[in-house]
């Protein structure tokens, strides 16, 4: 749009963020947007630049509010017809709107602002101002030309028509009695009429029949009074569709003040009207939604106690239409006595926004309802609350649902606790059963070892003795001596293997001498059988322990060294047994390839799981650390509650010699 056709729009607000938002909304109009941060600054800009199409002004401003600023603007003769649009997020009551219109506002917009609606409203007034300005300029030019060059009247009229044909409005001219003299080309383009078909009052046939009588009556009244005409109505186009137009007619007077002509322009506002209709329907749906959501608004004057409620809020509190007293005390009387402290809490808070919950007793049916109250506090110059503006939401259903949910949660928690206790009992029973199974397994090993040693072992010794006798008597036959020697060797191997199996099932040293000697004996035998060097380090202060503790620790070492031989690939291993911080501590380490990730908690068979079960029976702990470059370390700790020092003290390491002697027997 050329700069000369742009109109000035003054935006007045004490908050820069709002000015920026208004500018963003109105920037699409392509007009000159001028900002003022206060009412005083707005007046200064108006006096410096007298031509403003629209003043967009916030109501709530310090020092000079919007109402007072509008009053001062209207008192100035130059600005009596300047369009003023109020914007407010707080002053939204009917009294506020009436006050705004009394101060000269042409519209009153509530926050949050709908960008399309605001843009459409401002656009209408901007176009109106631009058209009026063009018409006034045109009229002045025509009057000047008529006064200066009467002889050039025809040429001036032709220039006027050319100019009128160039504007987007449907321009026309009528004589003093309202009979049409001339239409712009755009009128013919829109209506599809020919020039010979128009003239006089033929335009009336194009007006919507539903409002035709009202339009003609108003138009004739304007002609009679000699006043400008302005009205919105629909006009039928060449396609048969009725569209909304804003018709503005201005009288053209001669030097004596007598009306010589009427000049009119019809601006197509169909899109704006449709937008307005859609917005109004949306607003109606919003009101219905608020009713469905049980919402209501209030505006309470903290100084006078005057309390203005919306119709929806009165219904929520059980007041019949027109029966609410409209006072602060009337509201407080509805609140349950035990909740009044929470309800009146916003009176004492320092923040300017509030939200609280309380219960009320409805006036019509004595029902107790939960209310959520939230809003904004306006303060006076001393910082004391002056007005409370906000809304109430009926949250009774939500509260009932919360209570039901809490009851369900408590019931579920009780069930979980009961089930957990049952699982703990079952787990303890399973642990005891596992312990008995392990004990039975150890007893069975002990029995089988004893039977192998005392039964089969004795039989094999007897056979060997008989073979020795036969060897001494069979001196003549060399082949017989050879077979006897071979049989004797096999019997000796069988005796040795039987003794080894018996001792591995349950070494007698464990019961007769103790854990230390049994571990040293087993480590030496394991080293001979596997070729893996085993270092045994046992603290001298260990002594004898309870039978079940010694058995469990021996089986842990037995299982760990077996795993080292089968899986680790390590050539060395170490066993360390000590007392540390009131606990027995057993460490079995290797320098092999380690345990795959996850296998420490899911090893099959007896394995690591069997170690855990044995140690758990003694209220102990098992920790496994595995690293590929460093091997694996199994650490078992058993509390002192399952240990008892022997009266004999610790046995000397020379007991290993005795163990070897027992093994040879």
C-alpha cells in the first residue's frame, strides 16, 4: 500500500509486551502503527499528528487509565469521531462496557484477544477512515475547483469519476433528493447491470429483501435531516449471491451549506462479517462449555464488599435468578465454617494471583460441593487488596474420584503387603527346605564315603592280601607271577581310586581335624589331579567352627576350584580364609578369562547358585567380581552368629602330615 494511503493507528498500553503483540497482529494491514506507553503519551501523539483512524487502548493503565484518556480525547473537537477500541483483561463486566461506551468507545475487546477478530475490526475502521479521508479530500478538491474554475466543471467531474472508478469500493453519486446520478464501474461489474438499466432508485432492487424496508427508511431519514448515512446490509451480486457491504454516504454542500449532491461508497465487508459470525458462534459455544464445566466468574470489591457474580456462578451456589444479595458476606455464608480459613486465605497473601479450594453448602438443596477458586488481586496505592477478580470451578466430581482412588490405593497397598508377607513366609519355608536338602546331601555323601572306605575298601584290601599270598606261592610259573603282579597293581589302583572318591565325597579330616587341614589336603590333591597351582592362606586364629559352617566353606572351595579347572583356563588359583570385622571371610581367586556377563546370576546346576544357597542358609553373602584380564574372585562372608571357637584352639600345620598318613592307610 502506498504511504499516502496508509492511515495512522495509535496503540496505547503500559505493557511493552502487549504493544508488540498488537503490532504483530495488525502488521498485516500495512498501516502506520504508532505506539504509546501511557495515556499522557497518547494525548501528546494525538496533538502532534491530528489524523488517526483508530485508537487501540488498554483500560487498566497507571496514572491516566483508558476511560479517562478516552474522555479527554473526545473533549477535543478534532477527535470526536476518531474510533476508539478498548482492550481489557479485567474490566469485563457489563458496567465496565457501558462505561467504556459512554467515554466514546466504538468497541470493547476482551483478553485473550482473538487476532483475526481484532484485525477485522481495526481493518473496517481503517478502511472507513481512509475512505472518509479520501472523500473529504475529494470534496475539498472539487469545491476548490468549482470555486476556482467553474468553466472546467466537466473536466473535473471526469477526473472525479476516474478516481472513483479506481477505488475498490462501489462508488455512486445522487442528487439532493437521493436519486442516483452516477455509479462507478465497479458497481456494474459487481451487479452485472448495464448503465441503461440503472438510475433513480433502481439500486433498491439489489438490496436484501429481508432488510430493504429498514434500509430505505433510514436512507430517507438521512436525506430529510441532511445527515451522513452509514449502514451495513447485503447486496445481490451478478452471481445471485448476497454479500455484506458497509454503505457510507456523505452530503456534498455548496458555499451556502445547501446539499447539492450525495456521494456514497459501498465497501465489501462480507469476509469480515463472516469472520465476526464465526467468532460469535465460537463465543456462544465457549459459554456453553463453561456451563458444562460448571464455571462461573466473580468481581468482588474488597473495600465495599460488593460482589458481582455471573449467572452461572449464582446457579452453582444454588441461588435463584436475581436472589443473590451481591455481597462478600453472602458468599462467605455459603462456605462451610471449617473451610472459611482456606476460602479467605487470598485476603492475607502477598501474591497478586490466588488459587484455593473449599466446600460450600448450596442454597437450593443443601448439597455440599467442592469449589476451586482462582483469580487476580487488584491492589490500591497502599498495596492493599482492592478487587478480587476470578472464577469458581465445581470440582466435586474430581474430589469424589480422588477419594475413591485413594481408597483403592490403600486397599491395593494392603493387599500388596499381605501378599509380600505371604511370599516372605513361602521364601523362608523354601530356604529351610533347601537347607534340609543340602544337609541331606552332605549326610548322604558322608554315608557313601564311609561305606566306600569301610566296605568296598576293606574288600579290596582283602583281595590284595590274597593276591600277595598267591604271588609268594607261585614261584615256578613266570606267566602266573606276571598276571598276579598285574592284578595286584589294578587292585592297588582300585583301592587308591576308592579312597580318593570317598575323601572327595566327604573328607574325614573335615570332621576329625577341622576345616584348615581339610582345605590344605584338598588343595594339594586338586593341584596333583589338575596341574593347577593352588595357594592356600588361612589365618592362624580361625580354629574350629560349627560343623555346618565348615562343611559349607569346604563345599564352596570345592565348587570354586572345580569351576577354575573346567572354565577359567587359569594355571593358578588362591584360597584365603580369615576373620574380618566379626565375620568369616573366604576368597577364592583365579587369573583366567572370567565369567561371561549375566552368568553370575543365571549359572545352571549346583554351580554358583548352589554356593549362594549354601551361604544364604548361614545368613551370609556371596560377591562375585569378574574381569577378563584379571580373572574371577568369589568372596563369601558369614557372620559370627554361625561361628563358635573350639576349646582346642587352632591346629598346627603339621596336621597335614597326619592327613597324608591317614590317606595312605
